[in-house]
C-alpha cells in the first residue's frame, strides 16, 4: 500500500482534488506548488506515488520527471496537464511516467487509477483522460 503521495502542481484546484481524494482513502498526502521543494520531500522517503504537473513556475515537468525517474526508477509518477496530447503522452511514457492525466481531474478518475496501479506490470498506462 502507498504510504505517502506527493503532489507537485501550481494549480491549487488540482492539488486540492488529489489531496482530498487520497486523504479520504486513508493516504498521507504532501503538496507543493514548486519544484524547489521536491528534493527535500523526496529525501524524506516513504513515497508511494508522485503526481507531477507539466507546467511548473520554476521547472519543466518533463525534465523533473526524468530526474525523479533517474534517482528513483521504481517510483510511480503520474504526469498531470491541462493540454494533454499524444506527443506529451508519448514523451512522458518514454521518460518513465506511469500515465498522464488530463485536467480537470475527477475523484472518480483518481480512484480508478489507484485501483489499476497494483495490477500494473511491465506495461505503463498513459494518456488517461478524465473519463477513465
């Protein structure tokens, strides 16, 4: 079971939906709006999943995705964006993202994603819209 979920996104509404959904399901959720906080939050350990915004005010989400996967290859990372395209999905998948979610994200989508994660094997799911 996931002990702690990290949400990195400058969109307050997105962070709120993710935090409320997973807190209600019994998970500990840590939120930040900036990439600057990420090294300290990751260093604390006990992470089970990261939700990462593509467009951060102080970093490129794709570059941060690559850095996180390099330092923590087994860590599931979900890329979150308001402008999901096939190109973004493919690049995120190539860089190691578990999947991509289109904003706005619903609680239902998050719950379905959570239910699907334990069944993941070698194949990543990517390009998930909000009607999952």
